[in-house]
């Protein structure tokens, strides 16, 4: 089992920045990919950015050039630096991990609200 705790959400004006953090605990040795996902009201959860153990990153087209995902394996932590935020970035952001055994674990989420 892997437990995930997100932090760093909040209210920001359009054009502003936020940094999300997610700390993993438990069977962290089994973590393969770490990532951030988001879900706006009335929509399905969608991937925002992922990073592998080796540092390979992937981003949704909508956030490329504005968001940066990073990972500190020694601290079992993944970050999401969000710049040039837009109102359409408003959502609950979830930290998610995939283990080497293909299990998926999720955090409880942190609200990000971007005002016009």
C-alpha cells in the first residue's frame, strides 16, 4: 500500500502561480510512475503530468510550457509547479502513483481555484 498526501492548493488570480506537493509513504520502494491528475466539476479525471522513476516526463497539451513536474526520489515527493494559471485550470488536483506491480494509488486531492 502507498499513501499519498497532497498540499499546496488554493485560490490564485489568473496569471499567478502555485506549487503542489505530494508526499508518498508506505511501500514507496514499489513506486514507478508518479503524476498529477485533475477533475473539474462535471468532468472526468484527466492526466496533467507524469514523471517516471528515471525522470521521463509527459504533459497534457493544455499545460505544456506552463506546468513543470519534478520528483525527489529520496524524499518520495512529487511536485507540480504551475505558472501562468488560467481559470480553466480550476479543478481538484490529485496525486497518483503506479507501482511496479501495476497497482494504482490516489491522494485525496487539493483544490486549485483560478479567478479571472
